[in-house]
C-alpha cells in the first residue's frame, strides 16, 4: 500500500511497528493542507496524534470534507477519550500496535474501501454525497427536495456544460415523464433561492438552457 503520514517527527517514533512493514511511506507536516489531487495517489492517510491530539484533530477535520482517501489516526491511550465521529477517521491505531495488527487493520481498510460507494460530487463549493442524500454549499447544509437534489447532483456533476431543458427533463425526471419543460424552470428557480448569494452557480444560457459553474470553467480554461 502507498501511505501518506501527516506527522512532525519520524513515523518510526510514532508507530514503530509500521517501520517493519513493506509499505511505501511518504511523510508530510501535520499542519500542511492536503489537496484531494495529492491524497488520491495514496491508499490511506495516517494522522499522527501521538505528540499533540489537538493538532491531529484539526488535521482530521480539514480532511473530512475535502478528501475521500481513508484516514487512520494514531493516538496514545490517554488521548482516546478525545476521539469522536466528528474526526471523520476510518480507523484508529495505538502507537504500541504490532506489525501484525497494523497490517490487519490496513488490509481491512483496503477491503472496505474497495466496495465503498462512489465518492461525493464536488464542484465550486458544492459537495453532494449521494449515499447519504446530503448536499452542502461551502460546508452549509442545503435543505433540498428529492428532485432539487437530483437536479443539483446532475448539474454539479457536469460543471461548465450547458444542457437544454429537454435534456435535463430526460436525465433528472426520466424519459417517461409527461410534464412540460416548465417544471425545469421552476426547480432551477427554487434551487437558486436555496443557493442564496451563490445562485449564480446555475447560469441561464438564453435560447439553450442551464449550466453549472460556467464562469469558473471559463476562467480555468487555457488561454
């Protein structure tokens, strides 16, 4: 496995048993923000909390919504009472864990993630978790109806593209829906209201239809 360890010291001092295993290990400062593009190259992220559980918690929270790679926190027994589900970790290891225990937990973690649901859709500050039926905008939960959720999920999954009302009707409502395209306009208007100051994420292309995060896509396009 390829592992990334967020730590401020030699991982062999934090988790000695890991040094005896043949995994490929890279280290990074505990305070460094890990982007998803970097995290996706690893099978798991180890967060070292053996010296400072508070800093480990901060690191875990920063990873929770931004990174899909499984996180394993290393904590001493005295700090276990601080660990909660809010940390968003997939596994816990004590510094005294033997190589056999570390290997077992990593293999179980690898097996569980191989059958996990598809990662959340993330675009322009919108994070949509289809498995939990939740949508957030810059961390703020969005209270959406089922169709509003489906419409936002589809649009955010194709940032920068423009879809006609007929295409949206077919993709979100299904080919057997007999209502008119007016329902698309109604749901877009409701979605914009719930996006608040970020309503511009859904843009109208006159004579065509709707697009998501088009301005950002244009800004990111090569000149």
